[in-house]
C-alpha cells in the first residue's frame, strides 16, 4: 500500500500537474461546478478505497473492526493526498467540498461496518457514451478512457440496497435490490448551465437527472463456485 500510494502520487504529480505553475498552498470553492457530479465521484472512490483496503487487512488476519478503521483511514488519506497536489497548483486549489465528499464516502463504509458488519447500502457506478464529448473534447474527453472519467453526462452514481437484507422477515430474496441514481444531461461547462457551440448550431441546457431502478446484488446470489462469484 505504501509503495502504490507513494508511486502513484509521484507519477500523477509528473504527468498531471507538471505543466502548471506551482504556488503556495491555497484553497478554492468548486462546490457549484458540474452540478456536484465530481463530488459524487469523490464519495464513490473514497467508499471503495476504504472497503477494498479493509478487505486486504482482514485477509492478513486483522479483526473486522480494526480493519475497517485502517481501511477508512487509508482510503480517506489517499484522497486527501490529491487535495494537497491541487492546493499547490495554480490551475486548481485545495477543495473543502472535495474533502467533505471524501468523508461522506469513507463514513458510509465505516458506519455500516461498525453497525451491521456488512454493507447494506452500496455505491455503484455506470457509464454510457454520449454525443456531448464531441463538442468539447478537451474538457469532456477525446477518447473512451478520457470520456469515462470526464464526461459526467454519461456517468451515473447509484446507491443500491436490498429490502430483503434490511427487513429479513419480508421474505424478499436478498439478491433483489433497489438502486437510486444521480446524473446530469447536457452539462458541457463547469459553472454555466447553458452552452452554445462556436458556430451557433447547437445549444445545450444542463439539467439534473434522478433515477430509480431495480438491481441485482450479485454477492447475495446462491452461487457456490468461487471463480464464478469472482467474475460476477
């Protein structure tokens, strides 16, 4: 973990921040940008970093409660590292709203581990290509990999739960779940909710999207084969 943490931060500093002037540590308020889709990404990443790191410590033999605290600390701390890089860059700044989103994601994991010893509410992510990136490839991405990370119009962040897990007496199969999603559409600029192409032929009005869907919790499916569980 120490090697990956240090190596990735050094590499990111060279690749992502090298082209921008370094300044003294400063903060900036980006809480109103991108209709908070980037904050959803921060919470999602912190949640899964905390969870997966805690699983590593449980695998080594550390008890569940201690592993949860260690995983949460590392997940939150790793995300915090990026804020210090942002805070020293002239193009960005230390974002308190990013820090808050990181805290929400890590707290979602830790609180459930301490209360239930399982994750009854899980964060998921889905993506589909959109037509919007072609109009601002430098901002929304010029290829699939960049668009997966930058085109918020194609991203959806989900909070999913199983009624059967929350209410065992309901007799609802635990693998049947409900997912609440959040996304945006026609969002091509950070602060502005209106965007028009230079030729005036295309006009976009950004809007939020709230979604509700059925879902499948594959961890609750009655599958005995380990390899198939891993694939799912």
